[in-house]
C-alpha cells in the first residue's frame, strides 16, 4: 500500500468520521444551533470526501499553462474541486437561512430546544 | 256443467252452507263448552238468534268510512276464500273457483279480510282495538310459520300447489294425515292459533281488551263480522279436511270430518288458560315449528 | 341513434339551465325542470326502441351506448318515476332553499340512471354509476340532517361497492382488452378459474350495495329517510333497481358460465332471503315512517334478489315484476310520507294520527300501495309474490319459501302500522287544521296507485316487456297472450290460467259490497273518535287516546333474540377501531424535527438491509 | 208488501223473538250487586241457557245492568255508557238501591231513584237479589220485549231534556255531556 | 421559438437579481415582473414543447461544452411536458397571488415573488437538466426558496415548519451529494446520458448504494414516506398559493428526478419493487393520516403525499401503461391540487388555524369558491366524470395488466378513505349551517384569483369530459421516459447536430 492509498484512505476515513459526527450531533443534540453545526459538519465531511476523490499524489493544479503540457497526466481532477466550491456555497446559503430561521424560532418560542418546538404535528 | 251460471249458483249455495254450518258449529261449541262446565248451555241455534238480533238492531254508528267498510272487506275475503276451496272432492258439486296454485292465493286472500278488519278497527280510535289488532297480527306471524311449513311439506311431497291436485292424490293414495303425519300435526297445532280459541284468544280478550278489534262495532257491523267469521271457520275446516283428511265426497262426510277437526281447537281451548302474545308466538315457534321441520324433512327424504 | 345522444344532451342542458337560470326565478326553474323531464321522457317513449345504439372510442377503448330489451324494462321504471316524482317534487319542495341545486341534481341522477341503462360498456357504466352515486349523495345530505353520519355512511358503502366493481372492470379490461359488456360475456369462459370467481363476486358486491343486500345495507335506512321524500320516491323506487339490473346481468349471463357457479346464486338468494326477513323485523320496530319504509325497501329488494338469484324463468319473471311493482308502490308510499310530513311537519307515527278524514286522497294512495306491498290480491304485489312462491317451489328452495313467507307475513305488521299510525286512530285536535296535500302532489300518487291496481288486474301490461327482456337474456319466451290476464307456465309444466272470469267475479263482489256499504253508510251515523267505549269516562279534547307507542311490542319481545345483534354496530366498531388505528399511525409524524432526521437515518439503514430484496 | 202491516207485524215478532232470546248484558258493577252476577252466569244458574251473556262494550250490549247503588260520581259515566248503546236497548235496575236508595236512602252521594236519570225497564228487588231473582228479572224483560213494551229507550229519547235536567241537578252545569246516539 | 431552454433558467435568475433594483424605482414591478417572467416561461416552454413534438428531442449545450463534458439541457417530450405544466402552474400561482399579496408590504411581496420565481425556475431546472450535479444545484435552489417561502408568514409556526424542512432538505442534499460522489468516483462523469451509457461498468454494490442515496436524496422533495414529515407542516404554514406551488410544481420535479434516476440513470427496466413498496407505504400512511386531520391544509398536504405515493407505484410497474398512468396522475394532480389549495386558502383566508370546522357552512357565503373546491375534491377522489377518474382508471388498468391484484385492492381501499375525508369536508362546506361562532369570516375573493381558479376548473372539466385532449402528449412522454437508448443517443451524439 503506497502513500497515496494511505492518504486516500485517511481522507475517506476522516470524511466518514466527520459525517458520522455530524449525524450524531443532528440526532442527539437538542439545541438548534448544535443541529445546524452538525449539518455543517456533515457538509464538511462530504466536501472532504469529494476532494479526496479527485486527489492525485503530486498532482498539479488543473490549469493549462505554458511549460506544463505534461501536467495533463498528473493534474488532479478539476471537476470535484468545482463541485466542492459549489457545494460549499450552497451549504453556506443553507446555513445562513437556517440561522435566520433559528432567530425567528427563538423569538417565537423563547427556546432553542428542538423538543419544545413542535406545535405542528400529526 | 261448466257454465258461468252454474259456477255462480254453486258459489251461492256454498256460501249459504258455509254460513249455516259455521254458525251451527259455533253454537255447538258453546253447547259443548257448557256441558263440560256442567251447565245446560244455550241451544245449538243460539248463534242464529244472536245473528238475527244483531241484524235487527235499529241503529249503528261508525267512526269513518274505513270502519264502515272494514266488515265488508272481511266479508269479501271470507266469501272468496270459501269459494276458492273445493268443498267436495269429486268436483261435481261446488266446483266453485279452483285454479292451480290456489293454496298461496288462499293464504293471501284470507289475510285480505284481516287487513280490512284491522283498518276498520283502527279507525275507531279505540286503543283497545288497535292493541287487539297488533296482537292478532303478531299471533298470525306466529302460527303462519308452522302452518306454511306444513303446507310446503305437502306441496313438496306431491309437487303441486293446487288443492285440487292434492285431493286427487288422496283419492288414490290415502289421507295425507297418515302419509304426512308430521305435517298434519304441525298444521293442527297452527290451526289452534288460527281459530283464536283459548289459549290464543288474547286478541279479543273480552274482559281485558273489551273484545279488542270489534269493541266499537255493534249491530249490523257485528253481524257482518259474525257471519263472515262463521264462513271463515267453515272455510278453514274444509281446507283442513281437504288437505289432510282426503276431502269429502258428500255433505254428510264433510260435516263429520269438519266437525271432528273443529273439536280439536275447541276442546283444547276449553281446558286451557290464556297465553300472552309473546308466549303464543313462542309456543308456535316451539313444537309446531319442530314438527314443521320434521314434516319438511320427511317430505324431502321419503 | 341520434335519439340517445339527444336525450343526454337535453339532460345536460336541462341540468345546467335548471341550475343557472333557476337562480333567477322559481317558476322558470320548475318549468325548465319539468320540461327537461317531459322532453326526455317523450323522446324516450317515442324515439327509443330496444335496437338503438351508438359506438365511440375514448382513450383507445371502444365504448357503446344503446338500449337492450332488458334495460328497457328498467328504463321504463326510471323515466316513469322520474316524471311523476318530478311533478311531485316541484310542489313538495317549493318552500325549501337551494332548489336549483336540488332540481339540477335530480336531473343529474335521472340522467345517470338512464346512462347506466344505456351503457353497453363497463366504463361508461361505471362513470354513470359514480355520477349516480355522488349526485344521490348530495340529495341524501341535502336536508343537512345527520350529514356526517348518514351521508358518510352512504358514500362509504357506495364507494366500497363502486370500487369493488371498478376492480372487476379493470380485470375484465386487462384480460379481454375490451370493456364492451357483450365481449366480456362472450369471453368469460376464457378467464382462469380464480378470475371467474373473483369477478362476479366483486361485481355483486358493487350491485349488492346499491340494492341494499344484507351485510351491505346499513347505509340505506339513513339515506332513504334523510333525503327529501320527493327524491326518495325515486331513490328507493328506481335507483335501487340499478343494483338489481346489474345483479341480473351478472347472475344470469356471467355466473351461469362458471362451473359450479350455482353456489353463488344460492348464496345470493339466501342473502336476499335473510335480508327480507331481517329488514322486515327492523321495519316493524321503527317509529319513523321514513325509516320504516326504508327498511321495508330493503326487505322488498330482498324478495327481488331472491327472485333474480334463483334465476329460473318464473323466478326471474317474478323478480322483475316485483321490481317494477316495488318501484311503483314504494315511490307512492314515500310520496305519501312526504305529503304527510309537509302537511303536519313530522313523519313520526307516535305524533301524527287520524289523518284519514283530513287527507282522504293521500290515504287512498297509501292504502292501495300498502295492499300492493303486502301482496294481497287483487293488486299487483300479489302476482309477483305468487310467481315467486311458485318458482321457489319449482326450484326446490323450500326453506327460502318459509323465510319469504315469514317476512311477507311479518310485513303485515308494519303495513298496518303505517296506515294506522298516520291515518287511523284518534283524530287529535292537534292535527285538526291539517288539509289535504296539494293536487300536484296527490295526483302523481294516485296515478302510481292506479298503476299498482292496473298491473294487478292486467299484469300482462308489464309482463310483456319483461318477457322480451328475458328473451334477450336467453330465456325462452313464456307468454305471448299478454292482453289476457296472464298465462304463466310454472316450472312443473302446468299451464296456469288465471281466469278472467275469476276476476270478474271478484269485481262483482267488490262492487256489490261496496255498493251495499255506501248505501248503508248513509243510514248509520258518524260519531267522533272521542266517542268510544272508555269504561264510561269522557275523554277531553286534549287527552291522548291514541295507541302508538311501542306499537308492536309483544311481537318485538318475541323476536328480540334475533334483533339483539346489529350489523350496524359491528361496522361502527370496525370504523372506530380503524380511526383509532389511523390516529395512532399518523403519530409517526411526531412534529419533532430531530425524529425526522432519525427516520432519515433509519431509512438508509433499512434500505441497506433490504437492498437485496428491494432492488 | 214490506210495508204491509201484517208482514210488519210478523217481522216485529221475529225481531222481538230474537231480541228476547239473545240478551247481551253490560253489567255496570257500580255497587255490591256485582257479586251476584257470577253465580247467575255460571254453572248453577247458567243464565246463558236463556241467551243471556255478557257483552264487552256498550256498542255490543243490549241491556245495561245497574247493579246496586249508583253514586253521583259514576252517574254521568253510566249515562254515557247508556247513550253509547245501540237501539234497541234496555235498562235493568238491580237491587233496592236503584229503586229508592235502599239502605243508602239518606246518603249524600248516591242516586236514590234511578228512573229519574235512566229509563229503567225492569227493576229487580232485593238487597241483594238472589240469582233466582235475577233470572226472574230477565224473564220479565224477555216478556216485555216480546210484547214490545220494553220501550225505555223511546221514552228516554222523547224526554231527553227531563233526564238531562235531572242529571244537571246532580253534577252541575260545568260538566259537558256530549250527545250520543240513540 | 421564442428562446432556448437556457432562458427558462436564466431569465428568472436574472429577474430575481434585477427585481430588487427595479423595485427601488417602481414598487409595483415586484409584482408584475415575476408575472411577466412566468408568462414568458410558460409561452417559451409550451412553444419549445410543441417544437420538439415535431422535430424530436432538443439538447442544448451550455457554453459550447459538448455533452459529456459540459452541462446540457434536454428538452424531450417528457421534460417538455413537465416543464410546460410547471411553468403554467407557476403562472397560475402568480395570477392567484398577484392581488392576494397586495395587502402585504413591499418587502414581503418582493421576497415572495422572487422566491416563487426561483422555485419555478429551480423546478424547471431539475426537470430539464441533463447533469446530476446540476440537478443537485437546482434541488438546492428549490430547497432554499421553499424554506424561505414556507417561513413567509411571521408570527405563525411557519419558521418551525421551514426549519424542519430545512433539516430534512440539507440532510437529503448531503445524501444526494454522496450519491453523486459515488457515481463520479466510479464512472468519472456527471452527465446523465454518459452515466446511463456506462452504468454496466459500475460495481454492482456501489450501484445499489448509490441508488439508495439517490432515493434518499431526492426522496425529500418527492415526499416519500419516512422523509415526508416536513411536508404537512410546510404545506400548512406556508401561504396558500405556496402550498399549491409545492404540490403542483416542486413535488413533480422531485418525482421526475427520482424517476429519471431509476429509469434512465440506472437503466432499470421492468417492475421496480422499491418504488412500489415505497409508494404503497407512502400512500397508505399519508391517506390514513389525512383521514384524521383537523386542519384543512394539512389534510390536503397528506392527500398530496398520498397521490405522490400512487404516482410512484404507477411508475414502479415499469411498463408503458404504468408510466402513462403515472404521468396522467401527475398531470391531474398538478391541476387539481393547486385548485384545492388555492380555493381552500380563500375559504380559510381569515383564520390562521385553518381548522376544517372553521369552514362550516361557508358555501352560503362563498358559493363559487366552495363549488370549485368541491369540484377539485370530487376530481381528486377519482369520481367520474372529472379528470381524476381517468388517471385512477389508467393506474388500475396498468396494474391489472401486470396482475398486481394486491395493489389494485390497496389503491381502491385507499380511494375509499380518500372519498370519505373529502366528502366530510364537502359536507361541512355545503350542508351545514353557517355558524358565526365557529366559522371564519368570509373573504371576498379577488378577481385574479377567481380567474386562476376558473382556469384550473376548466382544465379539470376538459380533461374529465375529453381525456383524449391530453393522452396523446402523455403517451409520447411515457415513450420518451422508457426509451433510454434514444435519450443517450440524442444527448451524446445527436446533440450537436440538432442545434441550428
């Protein structure tokens, strides 16, 4: 097993760990803020996973520039990077909306405990 | 022989005979009851006197047209039913109005009179009348079931609904009383209710209901009812004789057989106290029903 | 060919016009309504022959409309009753609100019933069936009484029935690729055995609901009594016959093709018998005329079902004849109740009494119909009952005879109760102001009662089309001398002739006695109903001497063990149990966002666990 | 021919004969005399052999039997029952009390002389009259009927105001007595 | 042609950006411009749809990048049909809410219309895109605008509903992203056609896991059973027209995404057990819950979920008839459910609680709206002669063709339940007396709202009485969905040649 594999496994493991941590937070923490944090952690894990897919050991940036024509073979996959950027932006947007909603919820309910915010049910 | 005039003449004679015999039997029943009770009792023609008296009443009242026409309904029904039943089994005398399927027709035509009577009593507004009618109708539902079972058993056995056919069968094959004993028993037990003698006389219990349906009828209304009642009684007796005792070939035989049948409810009544309505119904849905079933099984198996 | 389309176009146009223009003016509405009925009725009776028909395609499915000699019988009932109860309704409903809705819906129901009878394919049959269901539903809840209870019960059972039918239709379509009823019948023997049993049972469930067969009848008492009486006249008289119509087709044309399909018929016949008996007992118990007639309808439909389920020629003749008769007399009775209710404000036997002198014509109609209902000669009801007994005898259904006989005897109890409750008994001061119903209401009743009488004397009038319809169903012709009384072959091969002379003699007697009584009527004296023997007591005006409470108590006590169990209660407990269950299941959505997230995870795990079986 | 006097006579004779032999009694058991009716009807004396039998309602009855004293309270009921009976109808006053008040001659609430209120055809004397006396009373009534002299109903109809006036004296004016048939 | 498919996405995005700016100058523009945009989108997609019906599928590549590498928009008979329906529904919702929102202040109206526009644009994007990551992005756009619209009303529980929606939405987005990652890691492409062409090369375990994550990722939008807890809350608390938009537009996009994934991406043919099972469970749970609801909109929401379950069942049969039935159901649902939501929100306008008991006897006060509501209720319960009947009938015949008796029975039983709870509402509406102590004050419906309702009602009647008016299109769409190879061919090879 070469280093690249190890790094890859490490990245995958970390990201999965992150996802699980985030899920744990979402499932067990009662505070809305913590839930949002959990969601963000999941996002982070996934983003890491996405980046990890495109990883090439010693790869260069996927930019065509004079003098690096041979880099085509060695460059990292650009698509996951693009995807991750998009996903981060989206995640950011969602988090922003979520936080604004939390403010509204706090005003309305005077609490951040998710167990107490269930006027709507059944 | 088959002319309309002959039929009509025969019909009129039948009606007269039925009226006479019915009233006589009623009178005899009073006499016999009296003798059983160690009394002298009225003469056997007492009922004729009563009928004559009622007919000669000078006034009569009614509470409306239905009460007025109720006895007429009863009369029509009585006359029709006695005309439908073949009085003698040889077909030469009193051929009247027989047609196939007349048993069912008979049952319904008998009900027609009761309905008319019930309507007449209903209009009087006397609560006793209406109570009597409901009791009568309830009791009727009670005894009709074993009665119909007996009839069905016979019909099944001989595959006909016609009284004429049944009579023909009995000419050769012996009385149904012996060949279908269970049907006979069920029929006779049902007949106890049909004649409304004690213990099934709660319909017109004189002291309790003030004679029930007829409580507002006097004079000629009562006369009409009485005579149609006598015709009905005769019709039922002849029906039984035709069904179970092989009919009669002449008038004497007819009288003997009908009187024998008539004795059954009468004697049963003399020695019985009165049933309440639901008791009566339960009575009919007990042993009579059982015998009816037996009759049906008997008819189907043998 | 165009006549069929014209009829439907007139119906739809009339419905729309009645609804929209009816908002403007009451008279206009009535005119439009009656004109629509009259126009369609005229077109139907003049322009439609049993051979008319058209075909068209929708969604790639061939459909057809036309009329067969068999459906013609029912179409006569529907159109006739619609016309008469329409006339009745115009007067009877005049003080109600939302009348444009009522009349439009009325037309819609009539149209859907005609549509059912005109449908030659199952899809349009079902479409019209459902239109009939919901349009009649709106009538059931029209008065706004007991809406959620009665109405939902009705729509629930109708929907169950209709969807059972739809299921069968879908199977048929997928097996044969055609929805034409003719194709279906022709190809039925090709179906596999499972389907051959399933399809008739499903169809019979559907028709059983509408014809109020016993375990499916619980909607009927409420629905019949809840809708306006002018509509119930048609509801019970014509609409329930649609169930019979379908049932005949299924039982005769389809079930006969099943090996051992005989049992289905037997079961249906027995269910019909039990229906007749039980419904009669329940009818006796009712104190409300509408409820009583509703149960009575169920019972009468039971007889009809027995007839058509036995399916021998005579039984079928009996069933169809009774269907026609029931349409006539039950409509009349519901109209009578409507008239009484309109004039007095209540339809309860314990409240209304002694109307006979106030509403003589209504009483006459009621009397005739009751005599027909009870099956007493000489009115038409007897002919049907008589044929039914003969046919049951001929087809060896002896216990059924006893059952039918029991219920028809017990029917006298409620027949008397009906007449006594409203018309006879004490003439209370409370009802002294009551007047005879308006002529527009009385005349339809009397016409119908006249028909009941006419068909009793000349049953051949209606036996002829019935006979033609039965020939269409594959029966051998049973009569062609219909103008004479009737020549009916019973199954044992005897030609039974009800001699015309016989009826003439009855006529003479009746005339004679009626003449006598009318003559005698003048010599006797009328006294008021307060003048009765009451042990000398003098009843005051306000004293209630009427006996109506607990009217048939002794009888009911005797049959109490049978009536202890009510199907209704079982259904209610099933319904309540289901609702409780649903209340429980909907708590899956707890309202807590975190639980939803948990579901999310659990869902992934479940999918991963079952990935082999699910993907 | 029907209106012929002789045939009318014959018809009357037959009718009266029938009436005489078919007496349906409405026993109005107002007083102690009612106890004498059962022995009269049952085995030992058996009034039924004379055609006498009980009737359940006034509509069916021929004879109104006032057994014993009549209180003012029951008077109007008795009169109502009498008026509800169908013609021809007869009244039998049974026991001394109906004749002159008997042992209640000074009672404040009994009717002393029944004849003032109802047209009595036959009185049966005694306190109480034995069944033999009752039967004798019925025989007398039969005789009267046969002779056509039992015309109490006729009398009542003709002198209705008188009888009604006597009644009013007892029960006052505030009781409304509806008119019944006769 | 009045434009290319790109405009369907670009124009609303651009407008969303510009509206606040123009709004500074001309306040009324925040109401009118979205309408114009939606109208334009409707016209555009309709004309494109008619165009492709004649000329075959149209593939638009964005920025000149060819199909496997760039993002492409596919306008086929299926996507075109859905896009047309969605844009049209978007327009109807706008028409309805044009005056409805006029009593709301400027800022709120601005947000409302912008998000509405984005919602429609995102949904259309989900449908017409040919790239799975792009689809993810559109799903997120729809999600964010949906959260915002759900939380539109302050002072109600709308924030709570939006928050629940958001939790589920972002979890599902994560799942979707994981699925995309798996697919990309295996096949190295994001283009749907490319994936579909090479799906055989994918490791079978990864394929199933990817499929599971896809199902979960899209399932939230498609409202499948355990993931739909947000839906009733959101439908209830969002403004009425938004409920209509959700059920008429968003859900359809979700269903489309799921179906496209199953049929094209993973190229499954034949019956799909997973869809049938999920669909049935969704159907049963949702409809039985709907039976016991006390709030009108919540009931409608559950009904909507149930209908989607039925759609999935129909799709799951995998046959032509099944797909046709499913599309027919979607079409009818897209018409009827907005009608119910819109008329329902007129009826309950003056209440925030929206209890069913509060509309007791409202037919006396608002007859026309009530009649339209009843029409929708009759139609959605599948009673002839209205449009719902035909779709239900096609579902049943499709199931019967496959001999799925149990499904037929279940669907019919559920239909009975459906009828019961809709008729309960109709009863309350029409056959109860108006009771001032219970019922809400009637609201005079606006002219534009009534037009919107009448258009929908007219469509219901049209399809009901003349189903052949739409079945032809549905037939083509069903063929399109089932013919995966044609899709791949069009996108990969023929894509270029069609342009110009």
